[in-house]
């Protein structure tokens, strides 16, 4: 819980009352490795903070899933488009490791926005952060070669390369396992 408060206080000074209002609405939930946190076709009802673990975002496929995102310990995460629009998710979210989430519901978050001085500032900050991450990924897919995307991924998120199966990394950067093998040989 202190991780969450620390992140908030880097953005906005929290009163104890604001923190208690937010903290009282959080629930802790555990997910075992491989379990679904959000199913395709289900509406996202939570904004979550990852206390422990890693998750992946993917579009389920008949032959192969299409992985398009990851979230790690110490980050906020959600099927955010479904969360905001109150519509069914077009993708799934899976725990890649045993994962502990602190979660707040959509309705409780709206209450925090209305009743605390920190709610809107922090909500805007994290929304903007998510937008910038998505925008950066889209630009990389359009501008960079597969090797450049792999190298950036390795530089920016070494924990990704270390703990996530290569088939998910291949899908994330948009290449086949054979192409990744050639890239890895070339740069070693």
C-alpha cells in the first residue's frame, strides 16, 4: 500500500483524509500464474495497482494469441478503454506470474474524483501516462525495424526479456520466433 501512496505523493501532496478515502475503497486480489484477470467480452470494472507480479494484454486467437501489452510490479493497470467507456473488452488480461493487485471499482473511483482534492489530478496524470505509453508503442510499430523494437524493449524493460516467454515477446514486437532468433544471433 505504501507503494501506491508514494507514487501519488510524487504527483500531488496527499492529506491523510484523502489517502484514507482512497485506501478504504481498495480491495486486494490474488491471481495465480496463467489465470485470467479480464476475459474478452467482459466489462472492465477495476483500476488496479500491481503490488507483485506481471500481466499481459492479448487478443485471443485460434492458432496464436496477439500480445500487445505488459504491466509490471509497481504500475497501475486496467483494461482502460473498457473501464472508461463501460463497454465489453475486445481483449483479455492474463497473470504471467502469481500476481497481487490492489483494486478500485469504477464507481468508487468516480466517488474519489468527486470527494477528494487529489482524485482528478492523479487520475489525469495516470491517464496521460497511459496515453503516452500507447502512443510511443504505436510510433515504434510504424517507424522502427523489428531489430530496433527488440533493442528498445531490451533497453527500456530488461525485466520483460528476462521473465516473459519469447513467444509473447515475438507477438508484442510483431515478428515470428524465427525472426527473433536471427535478431538475437546477430546482436550477440
